[in-house]
């Protein structure tokens, strides 16, 4: 089964919603049948909700797993011998989700994320300046990767080089920063990348210090900031998105419109939702989003808030094709 392959032939935002609807539903139907046949838990869930993949149905009828279920069970839809990676999500509760990947799912995820990010950054490879420690991309065991490490590895296809600028104490490596300032020229394109909370922590530590002046010395004119995850930690500090963009933009000498937040979940890796220049997130052809009423869990009318349900046919090795997150959108 070539899960999600047809969708990946298209650019992420090339089709109208009408064009997308049929193609996407057809791919989801293939994915539903696959997991219904290969995964006991998914099959039980379908039967408990009186859902049959053989009958006609709409996208909103596809049963969903709560994201928290991946914290409890190691869900797998392929033989264990095919699993090549075990991913762990970041977790405020202390118990991460565990996601099991085979080679095909991993490949398709990489294709999807590369196409989506390239749509925002362009096809030219950039030097990535990473606000993290280098060892984060190395799991404690070769097939066990942290969520931060996984996110950083996902940027590799877009990177000319990756430069980690935090030492093991999570402090700026000044010598490394000086080297980058002298090495990167006007014609180069750079991207500052990090987890939202960690990037903000660095900003709070070094704002109004010599380090801030150093970031102003970078010669490249084409500069962007990509950041992911950790908004819950910042909301506790009452930091708004507009404040974050302004403060980080000034700190790194980047236009506010080039500070790009993107939403994504380890439970459905490969599909990310970056901000456009106006601060809105757009749903690519590789996924669909349904907002569900907090009380009834019915699809909410346009403009209403509710839990975010994420659907994508890309996951093959685990039943992550329909997930209800605890995030509000």
C-alpha cells in the first residue's frame, strides 16, 4: 500500500477546496480501510461508534482517537520488524506520546513537511541557526528521538548547513555566534529556528545585552524565524503572539512578518501549519481540520471555537489518521 502517495504529488496549497475534497476523501478512505484491517484498537473504535468503512460516509464521520491515547498505548498497524523509529512527544504532563514509524511513513512525512516549509521559505537551501543544543538531535538510543530533535531533523532537507548556537547549559555560544557573523555573507539566506518557549527564554536572558547587538551584525538580508510548540508555557506568562513576534523580530533583527509560528503534533508528524504573512494558518492538501464543539463534540459552525481534530492519510505504521487534540481552535 502506497499510503498518501497520490496526495504528495501535489504542491501543498495548489488546489482549491473543491478540487481537494474528492482527492483527500479518496485517500482517507484507503487509509481507513488499511487501519481497520491492520489495527485492533482502530477496528474496535470503529465498531463501538457503529462506523463501517464499507458504507458511504463523510470526512466528519471518520472516528478519531483522542491524542492522549498515544500516551497510554503503543499503537501499531504494521509488523514490529518494520518499525525503524520510535518518537516521543513533548509533554507538560510528564508522559509523552509514543509514535512508531516504518520507513514508508517516515519517507512520506519528510516529503510533506519539506513541501510545506519550502512553500514558505522557497526552494533555496538556507543556513539554519538553531536555538538548541546539538545533542538534542541524538536520542538516548538510535531509534528514540525527542520531539525537539525530531522537529529539527525535519528541517534538514531545507538546510544548507545547521548551526547549533546553545551550549549544554542552554547559554549562547558566543564564539560560535561570532564565527557565523563573519562567515555568512549578504547573498546567503538564513533561518533562525527553535522551539517557541526556548527561543523566548533566550530572548529574555540576552535582551539589551551585547548578544542582541551581535545579531544585528548578520549581513544576509533574507532572514526568517521559524518556531514551533510551547505556546502553553508562554500563555502562562501572558505573552501574546503579536508581542512575541515584535520582541523576537527586534532581538534578531528580522521583520515581524518573517517571524513564522507553525503548529504541528508529533502524533501526526509531517503535516505542519505555518503562519502566512497575515498571521493565519492554512490547511495543506495533505490534511484537513475539523473544529468540534467542546460540549457536544459535533462539528462546530464556522467561526466557533472548539477542539481541533486533525485528519491526514499519511500515517501508515500507526493509526494516527484522525486525532482529536486538546488544543482549542
